[in-house]
């Protein structure tokens, strides 16, 4: 009797565990992407500072700044796209999990009332 209740309890927690695992993996991947973005931005900033210090006139400094800002914009845009794709995919998976759980609970409730 207790074994059956324990098994039912484990089964009832399975969707929660799956959702927590999904969230954990997404958060880990987001943290890795943030770390990579920060590293890239930091190295780009240091590189720009070195380049800017070597410029002799205002026009060459403006060109270096323009190139840096274009690279910065591209880097941030790509990172935002990757993050959006990751979060959207996780949201779809979570929605499917919750929908499956809802359908399962509905069928169990219907079977229990018969």
C-alpha cells in the first residue's frame, strides 16, 4: 500500500521535475551565453582603447570608433537573437509539458468519476 502511494507520488511530481530540469538547463545555457558576451565586450573594449590611443588625428579616431560601435552592435544583436531563440524554445517545451500534464490530469479525473 505504501509502495503504491510512494509510486503515485513520484509520478505526480514527474512533470514538476521535468520542468525544473528544463529551467535549470536553460538558465545554465543563458549564464554561459552571458559570460561569453561579457568576455567579448570586455576584450572588444580593451582593443578599442588600445586602437584609439594609437590614433594621431580626429578622423582616424572617428573611423576606429565607428568600426568599434558597428562591431558592438552586431555582437549585441546576435546575442539577443540567440537568447530569444533559447528562451522561446524553452517556453514552447514548457507549454507542451504543461499541456500534457493538464490533459493527463483531465483524463485521470474523468476516469475517477466514472
